[in-house]
């Protein structure tokens, strides 16, 4: 393997770690690394279709990462206002503090919105628990997808896959 393949492997590993490390856009690093490498080596190791699939997965896992709070809150019986609060809190928190901000923002958003509507702390905390679980599941899915793409991409570099 040449130096560019090793650089790609480093980017893939950092991207995979970045799915749960604050301030590192994990899936987007993986996508950019594969795209740049594909352009560099004239699509020998990776087809353009593979790069498009990785790009779509980056978009979907990013949406799931932020939308997980909303989905989880709704599954735990939160009102529409609380699910919107969880989503807004996740996005704002994620922009400010990445994963910890996504978690905290979703929880705070769900609690505040549900408490404003219901005036019931137990119900608000249940909505927040759903938000937390949804965010954790979304982040876990993003990590698994990143790991699968990274392993496959490394095998393709070595000509195994």
C-alpha cells in the first residue's frame, strides 16, 4: 500500500472514532476520505456507486443522530411539542457541543416543552428518557455503520473484498 492508502486508513479510523468523539464529524470524514481517494486513484479501489452509497449513509445517519431524540421521545409518549423540543434541543446542543450537546439538548428540550404543555415533571422526565434512549440508539447505529464502511473500505484497499 502507498502513502495515500495509509492516509485514507487514518482518515477512516479517525472518522469512525469521530462518530462518538465530540467535535469530529465522523461519517462526513469517512465519506470525504473515500471520495478524495476515489478521485485520486481513478475509481480503482472504490466505484462511484460505493461513494454515493457512503454519502447517502452519511446523510441518513446524521439525520438519525439528531432525529433519534425526537423519535425516542415520541415512543415514550411525549407530545408533539416535546418531540419538537427534543429535536430542536438536539440540533442546537449538537452544534454547540457535538455528542454531549446532542444528548443534553434533546433531554432539556423534551423536558421543557413537555413540562410547558403538561405541567407534570414525571411525564416530562419520561419524555426526556425517551429522548436519551433515542439519541443513544441513533449514535450507536451511526457507529456501527461507520465501522462496517471502514472495515469494507480497508479490505477493498488490500484487494480482499
